[in-house]
């Protein structure tokens, strides 16, 4: 029996296991919205299309499922670009459906027409313009397959209005024929053996992990291998949670704002095993001086990432989980490398920790709140059980440094693109995925205002997201750079003219709490958690506190500013 494109759209989404759509209606997608109530799919109405994509992204990061977005044509479509680019940089599986003017009007500058396929070609894993209703079902199935397989990423599907009203047969699930799309999932046995032999001969080995450990669900294998071979672990921002933050072998994050011991360990290691990471510039610092003493093993599903930024000695193009399982299989038959065997290396790392560990001084009687204390208080009160989203800037780095992420998919943050305004809608997406879990957005007073309209979304959909604003009255990270590298010339980074966040929260129907005394910080967090509604906590913190350590741009990562 022939169905309309709109009916095929929803039936195919249901076949793909879609339960939730984040979206915003408009003229080009009215056929979809007209039939949406007839299908068992939840729709979360956002207040801006960018936020729809960030919410779908947060949903995907927290749940491991594909996030789905529906928006209209023209400005509705172009408003998604920042969110799509964010997901692309961080390898997050989402499918974005954009409305489009009727096929016969494409190219005629019709009302609300935009070439969104052309615009997003550089920042999607793949994209489609559906030209016939007969192609719709196969395109949607392909889009989901591409988004979630291999190195995950965003896929955009542009839907002309006439395609959605046209009629054709519905076929149901079948084999996909994606010519040229091949995924190398299995690790080469010889390369794995070579990597294992390198581990056995190394005196100062180190795991450097990235988001690939999380996207491949390989955290369990990584822990087993690190413990079996007594190998310390450091992580990129995107890898946090891929190895328990409280584990004695974990050194914290490396790179520009990494820990002293992590950066020194990388610089002095003789074997660096990179797992699901891409050697981002924020990690490597000066490329020529990155891990200068180390042989480098690189495990990654994406062959284009191998030796792209750092030349590696043992490349393993593979799904991370498969490679680690094969390493475990080999290691389990061989000699365990005990702590005593690594005594010299572990002692050196311990000395680096003692030389400089993450620290700050919080006095309780001077009325000044340190931002690090806010993050540590959230960690203490939540017992590390919350899903944490962040905005971008100092708030993001303090969250990475002072909240211990013991499990995967508990940190949602814009790593590659560094998108301000990401955290709050991402937290909303995570709360949709897990209604019973505690979700916090650790925000800055600058970033939060970029998508603050989404308070209405949280209130409307009864999503009890908590927002902790680290409010220092500045665009904090930019101010820090101006202080350190631009002669303390604070050009246009002062945010003194800002809303009363408590009144703003109340205006939207949420709860607002203002905190100016260090002694009130923990109580405010506890109060916010007890309230089963969206809550914004405005923490007025030390205005000129900086994030340390910090590696200046162009320096090697062992050349850190420590105070």
C-alpha cells in the first residue's frame, strides 16, 4: 500500500528505534508536524534551532543513541549549523532533518530557501537532498547507519516539501547498499602483537585516551588492561570518564590545562599508547616537542586520524573495543606487570604530583567564593553521580579539573569546536534521555546567555536540570588571556551589564538561587537538588581567578604556567 512521504518518515524513524525528536516547526515541515501526534515519538519543542541540535547532541552523548532533530527550511536550517559543527568535531551521532522548499522552486530564491546541503557539506559526515519520495526510506536508513557507525558524526537530510506529500510504497528494514562506505572494525593481529611487545619492553608506558574509548564502549577493557599491565592513564577533555577519575592510575587531563603530572608523564614517557584520540592541538602543544622520548602506538577507527598531527610508530586502524580486547587476550596469557615492576616510573609520577597538584585556597570567612570550590562542592554533594554538562571557557576547565568522572557518558562538553551556549541545551537533552538522573550544567555568565531562552524548554517539559553559573562578571577565559598575554588590556570582556539571573529564572517559571558566601555553597547545591524543577544557581565568584596549569600557545606541554 502506498504511503505519503510523511508517513514513511515516521515509520522509518520508529524502525530505527527513535523515541525522541528535538525540533521547531515552520512552513516547510508543517506536513511532518501535522502527522506527528499520530506516531509514538516524543517531540521536545525548543526555543531556538541551535539549541535543538545541542540537545540532540547531549541526548546522544549521554545515552549512546542517535539524536534526532527536525527544523524548517531557510533560517531554521542555517540556525543548526553551529550545533552540527559541534557534533562533527566531537564525533557525535545525530541526524538533522531540515525542511526545504518544493523541488521545482529550489534554486529560485524562494521564500525561506537556503542551500543547507552545500552549507553543511564541510561539517557533516554526510548529507542528502532527497529528490523523490521513492528515495526517502532508504536515505533515512542510510543516514542513521552512517551517523552511528565507524567514527560517529552528524548526518543532514534535506526534505523538499513535495517529497513529504508524495506517495510511494513502504518496504521496511532491508540490506543497505552503501558503495564506498567501508568500516575497518577488526584490529590487525600483527599490529596488536607489536603493540603488546612494545608495552613489555617499555619502562615508562602511558595510556593517552580520547572520546573514542567512550563512543566504542571500551572503558571496561581499558581499565582491565591498565590494571593488568600497571600502565598509568591520562585523558583528553573528551576522554574524561573513559577511565575512572578516582583510580590510582589516573593522572588527570593532559594538555593546555592538564595536570602537571600528566604533562610531565607524556614528556618523559618512552611509550605512549593513544586510544581513540586525535592528538588535538590543545593536547599536543608544540608538536615538535610532544612526547619526544616515546615510541607511539595509535589505536583509532578513523584512518585519516593516524599520523595526521603526530607521526606514530605502530598504527592500529580499528574499533577501540576490538583492539583492547585483543590486547587483553594476549596479555592474559603473558606475564602480568605488577606495581613493583613499575616502581621507578610510578614514583617519578608521584613526585610530579607532589611538586604541583591542582590546588586553590578557599577561605570561609572573607566572603569570596573560589570557582574551583563550587565545582568541588557539586562533586561532593552529588557524590560524583551526576551527569555534568559544561559551557565553554574557565567553567569548562574547572569542571574537567575538579569533578572526578568515574563513568563514561557523564561529561557533556564541546571539545573540538568550543561552542559557547552548548551546555544548557545539552543538559536538557541528557535529562530527556534520563528523566530520573541528576543533570547539572556548569556554566559561565557569558556562555549561559547564549541559549538561556531554553529555560522555557526545561520548564515546559518538566526537566529538572540544574544550572550552576560560575559568575565572575567577565568572559573569563578571554580575560585570562588578556591578562597573561595582552598587557592586561581587558577589551570588551567585562560582563557587568547582565541580567539578574534569579529574577530571570523566576520569570520563566524556574527557581533562582543567588550565592555570595562560601559557607552557603554546599547548602545551595543541596537545595537545588531537592527541588524537582529547573534551578539556576548564581554563584558570585572571585572575579579574577585563573585556570592553572596553563600551557601558552606555541609552547611544549612541559612548559606550564603554574600560578
